[in-house]
C-alpha cells in the first residue's frame, strides 16, 4: 500500500513538473509571438504615417509647381518664339515633309 502511495505521489509530481515546464515554454513562446505582432503593428502604423507625410509634401510641392508654371507660362512661350524664329520652324516642317515623302508616310502631291 505504501509502495502504491509513493508511486502515485511520484507520478503526480512528475506529471505536475512536466505540465509546469510545458506551460512555461508555451507562455514564453506566446509572449515572444505577441511581442513580434505588436512590433509589426507599430511598424505598419509608422509606415502609414510616413507615407501620408510624404504624400502631403508631394501634394504641396505639386501645387507650388503648378502655380509657378502658370505664372511663367507666358515667359516660356516668349522664349520659344525667341529661340525658334518662324523661318526655322518652316524649314523644320519642310524637311519633315520631305522625310515623310521619302519613307512613304505621305503621298507626294502632283503639283
């Protein structure tokens, strides 16, 4: 009878120790996993915040560039007129037509 009690106590202590060790290891792994998930969530929040800041900055830059391009549109058109006089434009068009005729892109007129 005492042998059975000792075996029963030893069995229960051994079973309790194994359960305790398995529980400890599982809790440790669960805490690591929860920490990594929390870290990923925080990184995702930071990433979204930074992307939003970049988009706002780009949007502001686009607005400034659009306003600047509208302000200087007349100046740029004048530069184009100054850089490309009418005779250069006519010559360029003439040679473009000759090239198009040569390579069969357009038909040469009978005139």
